[in-house]
C-alpha cells in the first residue's frame, strides 16, 4: 500500500508528504513481527488470517472499548499467572495490591483534579517520553540536545530544576524549596505538588517542550 503514489490512508499519505518534503534519497521500511510471543496477539493474528483465507466474517459481540478492556484483563491474568509460576512463595496480599493498582491509574482517584492535558504532561514526565530536546535528539528529530541558555544537555529535569533561564521564576514556587528533582516530586503522588509543578511548567511556557 505504501508503494502507491496516492492513498486514502492518512498515515500512508503523511509518510509520502514527509518523504517528499525532505532530503531523503532512499527509504527502507522493515516489517517487525511485533505480535510474536504475545499470546493474545498470536490468537488475533490466527483469527484474522483464518477469516482472510476462508472468506468468512467474524461475529463480534463486543464494542471496541469492551474488546480493549477484555484484552487488558486477559493480559493481566496471564501476567499474574506467570509471576505466580516463577515465584515459589507467592503472597496473596501482594497479588491483591498489584491487581488493585493496575485497575485504577493514579489520575483516576478522587484526590486529583487535573485536566486531561495536565495528566498527559505528568505521564510524559513519569515515563521520560517527552518532547524535550534530549529525547527528540535520541529519536533523531532534533539536531542538538543542548540547552540554549546553559550549554549542557537539556533534560526535563534540567529545564524545570536547573536551567538559569527560569531561576527567578522558581522563587515563586514552594516545590523548589522542598525537592531537588522531578522524581522526588512525582514519587510523593501529592496533588498539591503535582498542581504546582504543572503551574510552573505553564508559567515557564515549557508545556510544549515536555
């Protein structure tokens, strides 16, 4: 499908646009067998190929949301069973605590009053997958990973806690008196600390860079 010059598929069309507007002379796309070894994905792959070969449609009684929830539950049960099989002394209390944690993400509890985009910001900081220079540079999407003000590697922690550009602004926020880095703030799971961190990010206009 990607070899066609015109396509109704958004992703294919976007790839063509990106390539045609770049200096790329040759593009090689490799197939990656991402479903291999994942039990549920293997079953889905077999079902899809069976339907294709025999020309029969599959009867589905679930909505997409219900299907995603069912797949998630199945994967979690398989994970729990795998841990049990590999742990000689499996603690039932540990099983219950892990299950409860997995069913309820941190931002679903009532104590957090965050907007959807604020939750995305916190999640990006938690995982490290930000739009910061250091990460984009690793993805070959940015030429330099250096801070323009300090001339050192521009990580999210540097931008928020260390960069000289925001030194004066930090004086208005108490979290910089209590904590030395992002991890210390995030591990508290304190709604007030989260909200203050987000407020600083917006005031420093870093929300598009994190």
